[in-house]
């Protein structure tokens, strides 16, 4: 797997770091990943993130979030993959855990939560779900 699916790699690193209660996790940067971690922060799943550039490889440092010693992210899952893209129409936007979770959708107007996509009446590629 690895770099064949950089988004899956991002989610796996977050999942693994959360499981062992790391404070932060570093991932190779991309615009798509920046949009995803930005959304995770907006939705309260991570504390913060920082873009770091050393001239060679740009990285994103993700500051993980815990509540009563438990990771706030209990589940983060890749839905659409390079091998099997998953698209949803506006009418079929997923509701993750009855709205307690978030589906991240890549729409024609950018990467957003299922809630934002619903408000804008947009479908798109179903990147991942988080709760």
C-alpha cells in the first residue's frame, strides 16, 4: 500500500498514533491532506495541525486530541480508494453514526463535511468517515 494511496496512509498514521496515545504524528504533506486535517480540526477531531517545510519534504504535524485519556477519533476509515472510487450524489450523502460522525466529501467546491455538502446540495467523492 503506502504511497499508492497517500490518503489511506494519512488515516492509518493518525489511527496508529492515536491508539498508542502519541501527542503528534507527522505525515508527508499534500494539498488534499491539508484540506482533510483542516476539516478534522474544524470538526473537533484533532487539536491542531502545522504545515512544516524544510525545503526537501513538506510535512504536516497533526496534534492529536484525547478526552478522558481516550482518543477523540475512535474510528477513521478510507471509503473511496484509487482502485475503487466511491461517489455519492447529493441525495445519497452518508450520515455517519446518525450525524455524530463526519463523512469527508471531495466536491466540485472543495473538500468538506457531509453537512456542508448537504447545505450546498453537492455530491462528490466520499473520501473517508470519522467518528
